[in-house]
């Protein structure tokens, strides 16, 4: 089986803070990480490799420093890494991003394409299904588990609000994976030692199969009209008192607001 | 693409087992407001099987026309049949804009449709406004809720957006409203149906929907352990409230993901939100700041949660829960 | 001159910090409290290659270097000093002497199992009457045809109960003193070889420190490590390497205590403000951090010299001496800054202070390190 996993380097948004005085984002010192949903997608691929034997390729689209997550992927056990980078991709929204990735994926033979459900910097959950559409492949999103019958059929467990669904799809197909699906393995020490000995293939526009008009800023139907730090509403009352008095204040408030009679 | 050809605000009506989901009514309420402002119409797209009897209620909730697509292929949701149906409507009717609930279903369907229709989709909007040229300006959180971005889709139609449940308001149903119900037939290309749904399993834990709760008793790191959560449960029972939590507590396994409030959990807007031992990371605040009344208890008087709280108490959350429960039980 | 880590080391640091935080830290208090060997952690470490960091790939190791190995012991010790010493004793005191002195057959036999973590390694030199003065060995190995017959005992042996292979030392020629000591490899389960009483220790309480007892143990000659009567040199060289591991452990303990203290002083309020706002706190923290960073430089320098295969004995002694004394000082200050809470087991600095003490004692006391360092100056 041949598996491709799409991964993205993202700022660790849990480490981003707002300057309470200026209301602006503090991005200094925020580490860049492999997007958590993508990492679980990668783990799913590596588990399939452990169980059935598989060739796992990772691909990322991003600036030169995104090389780091490809090295991390090598250290986790992938067989091939592709770094998609070209000025023509710059300024892409989700649709243009999905076109670029689909363009690269047309050049790779695979049975299963895995993406994370969504990236923590954008939370859109769009690129996976959009790639599936461009490649005319079936998709299953919000994946919690996946089993392969050893031939060509996948049985999948998809998370929904009320519980889950079991679905069946034949290869080739596209899935998007939740970070709750598994605990991604650590990089192995031996893998780390070799991570920079392995080749990362750098692909640009010339290496992929896509209509240029679908790429970058030109290929992006959406644009950011404006962006702003979230404003906080003025603080209410604050009390630092003994427990009994505090409870009294809470009850008074609840009565004031007619929550208690 | 001639933008002038595109008219109407289309709302995807999500139903599960024939039950129309609240988010669909919230979208209709918002679409109604936008349409009134734009002097345009609201179209509800009701897809499913044996669901036509629900159409009238959508008119009462704000639709001018209900497009019913009743087909056995749509009895249960899978991506491809629903995408084909919506895309055929888009091709036929040329909608100006389209709103879909940002549920696990809507977030599966939305991007597939947008890619097929080659148009823009804004995910998880929290606010929709009308721009100078009558275009939609959709605002959504990014960077884990740290940043708000307003997105426009200038030259492509329909302008699509998904909206999280609990963010917008449904209008009060008005049985006197009039509108049209049309049956719409879709020609399916069944050769493309490749995903087989084997079964849908419901789990008890997911039956509680914290977005529906009037009062939420929410806990964070300051609640500590299982014992702390038990105390919260007691208070919630006394107040007829539901228990929810910050991400830290979900990650620590004290409570299920379905009760997580915040950017990666649910957006809630109860009448009363108790934040016990929650520091108020922006990810959390993004999911609860619109609550009517926020009461926060935290040891650290500099905790950011106090910046959004209407009433803040500096103190030990566990002690206060215990005492408050005792007092209320009396 | 370049003080920065290599790209591989940066990646390694990311992994080991993450591993320590998520897998090791949650068990640290329990391991200490119950004096429990964290076997499940060893299994997890084995799986990703932490038990064989500097062992070459041809012998099943990760093919890493000693800087990486020291970083591993540092980061593990920052959250749990017990886990740090398990890796250190296994790697520096068992795998390393076999790698450096073993025959090809011995390397093939033992290194893959040690590197994969299937087997845990230990080292037996110290005896009741032979601590710093290793020449006082009373364990004997008497030639008997193709075998040696071993009798005697060893004490304070890290990993003892859980190890599968031990590098031990015995007198083969009493008349020659240190020149009559020979090293042997002995496996668990060899008839006559048993594990004695387990020590009740002040710190690193999960590391399973026991006595080894040899009663007419018959060891075939192929179990001799290195040449006959060359054991003392092997022991000393092994301890040179071990000192880098222990220095890294001390460094980690100090850093762990600093991490806990910084968090605490920001939260803890007295006189209406966080105690981090007081200059005394600030100055104490500055000193703690400066000395810990100096330890780190000494540790990395010694490890790097070992990687470069240039003499590093003095560097190892210096980093061990300085890092150990710094760990003791830093953890002492950390407890002080925590006040009364620091003296309780609610906060990890209490454990860290107990753990720190051993780093001034084992694998050569601070006094021995001073002897090594000054002897080199005065020769």
C-alpha cells in the first residue's frame, strides 16, 4: 500500500498570548510545530505501515523553514518527504492551497491520502475535502479510526456529534483525521540521527500538474478584508473576600439577574 | 462569471433522522436579517428522504422559499450525494450566497461543494455583515481565537460560509409568514457514490448538548481532580445546570470532549456561565465570552478570565463551590 | 568556535523534552514515594532508542553521540532523577565499557540487546571496603581451566535488580594491587550469582540499588572483558565517561528545580505581590541560572571531547564536580524560595534536593574529582 500524508507547520497557538495593554498578538518565541491533527494522520499511516507494510510519503506546502517538520516525519519513520514551495503559491487561501497540493498529488501514486482534519492556525477543515474534490476521490472526514482489509477496502470510524459512524470505502480515497484518533509516536533517536541524511525533495510549480490560474493570490476566491485582535469587554466587579462573603455576593448577583428567586 | 446573475441567500437545512437542527434555524434567522437589508430572498434547501412535511416550519422561521430535495439517496448523509444535489442547485439557481452549519456534517459538505463550484468558503463564521457593495463580510476567529479575520469573497459566487451552532439567533417562529415550497429533482451520478455508510452509533455522552444549556458550571485546572468535578456536578444539579470544562480538563481526561468550551470545543452562550478555576486562555474565552452573565472564581487575581467576567471572585474555586452548593440547597 | 547545537541535536532536544514532560514527569513523585523502579518508562525509552543513544547502528544502537546522550540524561533528570540515572548507568557503565573493550563476539552478543533496551545494564566495582579506594577489592576471580571462579560481593549497584548484564571487577592477582584487577561480563541467572539487599536511600529512590553476591560463580574465560589484570584501567576509563552522565543528571536536577521555582515565585504571593517581585528572589534566581548554565557548558564540552575522541578525563571530572555542587546549591535555594511548602512533598523541589546529594558522591566523590583535576595540574 502507498500512503501520502499532507502535513503543515503551524505556530503553536496555545502559546500565543495577547498583550493586555495593546491588544496585539505576542508571537515572539512561539514555537512552530507539526499541526496536531496532521501528526495523528501521520501516526495512522505509520501504524498501517507497521501492521501491513506500506510506503509512506509526507508532503508539506510552506516556506523553507517547514523543512523541519519533514525531518521530524523522517525521524518518526516515513519513507519519502516532499517540500512544495514556490512563489507562485504565495497568498493562497484554502482553495488555492488545495489546488497546489492536488497538483503535486497527481504526480504521486497512492492508495490512501491522509490529511489532518484542520490546522490550528486556521481551523478551517477545508483543504482535505477540497483536495479530494480536485482529484475526484471519495472523502471521509473527522476520522477516529481506520482498518484495512489487506486488499483494497478500508473500514472507517467517523466522529459525529451524537457518536460515530462506520463507513466503508475502497482505495484510493482521502481521509481527514482527528488528533483524538491516536497518540502520535515520538521521533526515534536513530531516526533523528539520520533525519538530515535523508533527501527532502523540493518541488515547485514546474514539478506539479496544475493550472497556474488556480494558484496563489490569483487562484484564491476569498481574501482577508481586515484582521484584528479580539477586543475584550470591560471587566466587571472583582472581589477578594472570605469564602462566605464571596458566596453571598454570588447569590446576590444571581437574584439580581433573576436566576434565583 | 457575471455577479449580477446571482441572487438569493441560500441556507442548507441540516436534518438528522428528519429532525431539523437548531443551527439551521439560527442560519435562517440570520439570512432573514441579511435579506431584509439587501432586499433579497431567503431560500431554504431541505435535503433528505420523507422530510417534505417539515418545509412549512422553515417558512415560519424565515424562509421565502423552501427547496425540497426528497430522494432515497439522501436518506442518510454521505458527502457525494449531498454535494451533487447542492451543486446542481447552484448551477441551476445561481445563489448569491450560501450558509451551512459548521457541524461535522456541514464542515464535510461545505469544502467539497466550494471546491466543485470553484468558489470561496469562510469557515466557522461568528458574524456576518453586509459590505459597501452588498457583499457579505464574514468574520471568524483564527490563530486559536487570538485573532479575528473578516473574509470577503469578491469575485466568486455563491459566497459560502459555515457558521458554528449557538452563535447566531433563530427568529421566533411566525406561523403567519407565507412562502413557497417547491420540490426539486436531482439527477444523481451514482457511479460516484463510493462511500458506504454501514451504521450510525449514538453514544450517551454526546446526548448532552452544552450549547443548549441555560446555565453552565464550567471547570478548569483550578478544580484539580475528579473530586473537584464531583463537587461541580453537585452544584450543577442544584442549579439544574450542565457541567462543562476548559481544554486542560478534557485533555487530562476528567471530562469528555463534548463538554469542552472554547475554540477547539463548543461555543456557548448560556444565561449564566460559571468559570471555576479557569484562567481564561483566549481559546477558552472565544467559546464563552458571549454568555449573558459570567461569574468567574480564580485564585490568581490577574487571571485573564476576570477581564470577561461580570463578577469575579479571587479565591479557591473548590471552597466556593462547596459553600455555594450548601447555601443553595438550603 | 560554535556553542550551538547541530540540527540533529535540536530535533533530539525537542523530542526528549516532550518525552520527559509527557511520559516521565507524571510518574516522578510516585517512583520516589514508593521506591519503585519505573520499568514501564524503560520500556517506552527502549522503543524509541533512548537506551542505545551513543551505540553505533551496526550494533543496533541509535548511532548518536555523547552530546545527545548527555542531553537525554539532563532532560530526563530535570523531571525525574531516578530515570536519569537508570539511563546513565546502563549506557555509560555497562554498554560503554563493552563497546570500548569488548571482543567482536562480546559486542555482537551484548550490544544489540543493550541498545534496544531488551536488556538493562549495570556495573559492579564498589565493595564494602573498596569505595574511592578501588584497589581494596576483595572479590576474587580464580582461574580454573577454561573458567574463572568468582567469589565476593559488590554494593550500591544501580539497576541491580532489573539488569540482565553486569560489568564487574575482581582480583585476579592480589599481590599486584590495582594491576591485579580484571573486568568480567556476567549475566543474570548465572549459577551462584544473586542479588542481595536493596538499599533504602535518601534520593533517586526508584533506581533499585542493591548488593551483588557471587558464590563460586563459574564464568567461562570468554566473559573476561579486556585483558587479564587490565581491569583497573577499564574501570577508571569507564568512570570518566560515567561522570559525564552523572554531571548531566546533576545539571538536569538543577534545571528542573529552577523550572519549578520560576513557576512558583510567579504564583506565590506575600505582602500583596508575587514573590518574584522581590529583589532577593530575583538575585537568587539569577545565581541559580548562571551556575546551571555554566554546568551545562562544562557537560557539553566534556561530552563533545569524548565524541571527538580526544582526552576528556579532566573535563569529565570538572563537569561532574561543578554540576553536582551546583545541583546541591540550586536545589537548596529552590527549597528556600518555596518556603514551608518547599519542605513538603506537595512540591517536587523537596525530592530534587534529596536527589541532588548523590551526585556529589557516586561515580567519584567531589573530593575524588578534585584529586583528578589537581593531579593533572601538578604533574
